C-alpha cells in the first residue's frame, strides 16, 4: 500500500481496520501493531436508521424444517433459496437473501448415522453453493466454492465458452471466477442440486451457509445461513437441559442502510461480477447492530433453572468475548459442555468465553439463583457502545428443574498423539499482494482452485502449525481436530474438545492434530473471516 504526503492519519489507519492499517501504513510487525490496537480485525459500518433500545424485542426461535420424505433410511428435505423481506428492526422492512424465506434459515434436526439429502433450489439472482460447516461430508456434497448452482435466468452461456446443458455436468472448459481464475474440476448445476450428508459423526451443532467463490462474505451477510443439529441417544440420556430450555443462539452483526436494507461495502452491489469490498473494509466488515436469531439485542423470558445455550458466531469478522452478568453485576458461570464437533469429555467452567467467526460453543447457564423479575445480560467484552450488548434473559418464574450436568460427558473423543503423526506441516496466514491488489494469503499464495496445496493420505494423522499476522479463525473442512498448543504453551481452556475452527490471535502460532478419515476427494482449509476468505485466504486439501 503506497502512503503519500507526510504520513497516514489516525482516522485513515482505523478505517483500514485495526492492525492491518498499522502494518500497511507504518511497517510495524503484526504482533507489535496489535499490541497497541483493540483485539479486533476489521472496520465497522454505521447504520443510517434509528436503532431500537436493547432488550425489547423477543428472542425468536428458528423454525425446524420437516422432511418431505423418510423412506429407505434417509431423511429428505427441500430448501428454496429466495429473496424475502423481514422486519428485523421494529417498523423497518429489510430485503434479504434467505433459505425458505427466513433469517436465519430453518434448522434441520438429524440423528447420528441417519443420512440426510437436502435438495436446494436457487431462486436468487446469483449462483450459490451450500456448505455444511462441520459436516463429515463426501467431497461432492461439501460445497466446494466453484460447484455452483446457477439461477434459471443466469446468462445463457456460463462459463463463456459453453452453455450449461445438463444437471451435474462436469465441464471440459474451466469455470471462470471473478478474479479471472479457472477451475477445470468444477461441477455446475442449474436451478437445483442434491446435497447428501451421511452424518456418520458425533452429535454437534453444525451450520450451513453460502460458500460461493469470491462472494461468500456478502452472501452470508445478506442472510444465507442456518443451523443443522445432529443428536444421538447417548447425548439424550445425559439429562442435559432440553426442550424449551435448550436455546440455539445465532449471533451476528449487521448494519442497516437508510432504506432499511443491509448495508455492505461491496465493490459490485449486485454481487454478479466484481468481488471484493471497498478499501476501508479489507480487514473485515463489522456491523453496529448485534442480532441473535435475526433479532436486535433480544430478550428471552426464562425460568429460574438451567439452560443449554447452543451458541454460533455467524458474524463475518467480529469476535466476541461473552460473559453473563446479573443486574447487581455478578458474573454467572458459563459451563462449557461442547465445542464445534460435539461434547467435551468433561465440563469446563468459564467466566469469559472468546468466540471467533464460525466457532460454536455448547454452554450451560444456571439461572436458579436469580430473583424473578431480574435480568441476566449476555455481554460482549470486546464490544463498545451498542456492540457491548448481545441479549438478555428476563427471569420470569420459579420452576422445577430435573436437568443435570454430569462429570463425564463423552468417552469417544480421539486420543491422537504427536508420535502418531505421519508428518508435520507449517502454514502462515498473512496479508499480501495478489494480482496487483491487496489479498490474504496462506503460505504466501492466494487461493487457486486449479492448484493442489496439500495432499494427505486417507487415515493419516498429521500435525499442522498455523501462524497468524492478525486475527484469523482457521476452518478445516471434513476433519475435526484437537488444539495441541498456543505459541509453545498449553492450549487455553476454551480450546478443549474436538474443533473444526480455531481462532489464531495476532502474532500467534497454534498447533493442531487431526486424522484425515471418512472420504477421499478435494476439500478446503481457510480463514473464516469471510472477507479474508473471499480475498484469497483459502487452500486446497486433496485426500487420496
């Protein structure tokens, strides 16, 4: 980045987004820059409409989708991706891109080992891709970014060399992406696609979202996200809070334009041709409104009892540090019972819990000692002003509570050791230049769908060492992993269990260990700051 004149202004630096601006403008190392900046990567959009006061809007619950068929041992679902309008802010209509007309999309509830097929129909004005995040999924259904589902009225010829003629056609001609890249292996369909999920995996909170090449960030921002929960009998028998005392909480930040629409700094607001965001938001897009299940700073009437909170950070770039605080300032325990890939071996108690984009935490909060009529606020210690509030619980009534939190939650976690590893790999996640502009790189290279970056053998155990310049939540497709260390020290308490996304802090090196099993084929690993992902921070993983 070229700097002219006598030097960058503080406003300019902050506009670029935290440490990125300092690194680019002053040449400081990332770790030194971040030591002087708040723990956030990105720049915040400001809404142009009046915002409601907190804790007035009731917490909505995502609907549970019913299967259209259950014969043959497989549950079959149908989801239409379509434009819709919703009243997110009271009295304001907001156009959205949705799954089944809702934001978040409908929740799919599944049983471990029972396959699911979801037929997605694309009635949106742009191509889409669906990725089941956290799914142990065959490559053909994993939602590779170039395996597009085209809308019916998409240009007659796509790619330019040749029209789409048949569903599931594998093109000899390369698929052309927004950055001029080519993918000779892309599988493109028109209007519909079946995604098959065997769900031969631990019970966990998964989520599905758009994964379109170069446009994942604005697709998610406009509403293309929903939950998929996998359950099994062993978890059912633990006696954890259930029914109305099990709450999915999809936390996401957004900003609103003067017309009520979602503001987003896309270079091409139609999201059809030119990918990317305006320069001030290259480090990530943050909103000034915190939504939970699609509602701004909601409130939920709760019993004075234990609750199970299934928390997903569905934000593009915002990190949170959650705490539960009573009206008199007392912090409640956040008892973690699960991570991205399901239950821990034993509970871990937190007072503050960091959660990066795409991470999920399964928590128990006990409201039994809270006076009726009082509130427990869920706060974000990394926020300021309105983004410090997340939601509130109004303790409405006394209640009996037969739930429990057993000392042993699961006994099926993998026990991989360093000595099991067939190899150790190193990856850096850093800013850099790509095709004449700013990019985000893995190992010094931007993403190229036609290049294989890593080849791993099915069944092999590997240790990966990941190094970051600024915040990078790194997501590995197909395989769950365990965190072995952070900068040569023991993992942090919130690293417990089996994960599929790990938050790298500025200047930090994290070691993870995994086993590549399940399926062969082409998969991805990438940063889940969605703007970083769209600007090159992905790499190919080939399982052979």
